[in-house]
C-alpha cells in the first residue's frame, strides 16, 4: 500500500505519493514511481496496493489505446482493469486478499474541467467519480486551513506516525520521497517535495534485503 493525497479543483489537480515499495512481508523492496503523466490526454494516473499493476496500465493506455480523453477512457477502463487484474494475479501468484486501486485525474475532453475517477479491485473496478477537494489514503487529520502543497509533508508524516501503531502485516508502509504531479491547463509539473529523514537507512535496507534474498 501507499500514501496517496489528492487535491482537485475544476482548473487543477495535485497528486502526492510516496516512493517506497515493500515485499508482501512488509520489507523494503525498492523505490518506485506511483503516478504517471499522460500529457497527450491531459491527465495523470496513480495507484495504490500491489506494485507493478499501475505500470502495466500506463503502458496499455499510452501504447495500445485510442481514446479522446479521460471520460472516453473511463468508458473502457472497468472491463480492461478487471481483465488485467485476473491475469496479473495469476501470473504473479497473488493470493486472494491483497488489493489494488487506480485513480485518474484529468481535463474532460467535453467540459474542459478536471474530472476524477477511482477504480478499486475490491469493488470490481467499477467507475467511481471523485469529488472536488481533498482525498487522503490512509486517512489522517489535516491541519485547519491547509495550504497545498506545503501541508502534504505534515500530512504524510502524520500518516507514517499513525501507521506505526498498526500491525506490520496490515500496515501502510510510507517512505522514500514525496513526489508531486501537478496538472493544470499548461501541462504537468512533476517534482520532489520532500525526502523522509530515514531515506538513507531505508535505501541501505533495500540493498541488504536484495543481497540476502529476503525480497
């Protein structure tokens, strides 16, 4: 699982993710990108849950689909994601239980304003429109009158603190760096907002785990 913080208005959308991927046992496995820009469609996709599934979806959209925009893509997405998920689970021997979710944010090809959709494996990947405002996973209390994107650092640190009290097998592991994808009419701006204070030690754990065969 991952940290995902989304803030949307009609004219812009901001997606923040961490970069830590873990093994099924919760061991640091690698650093990775959890959101992708699709400038030709004026949209961003992001994902949480099982690693690798979002990248497969990105390649499908970018290399193998002819769509007008985010709303046209939404028409096709539930069926394709469901098929991909069945294939992905079988190929990677993923047991029943682990889940994945995919999020689309982009400018509607018909209305010219931001539309957002969520597709969750736990819900059969049905299309769920996202309202404007704030979406946070895992949930955490935001400061009053938050100013984005600066408040994201504080929110993710709260998520990390909250998750330390959760059993390791159920914990949302958050770490690495905070990456921002900011979509506006001008395009997509991608940058690193913050590096967590344990970045170097976690990076060393990733190397040690790989060399010892723990991941």
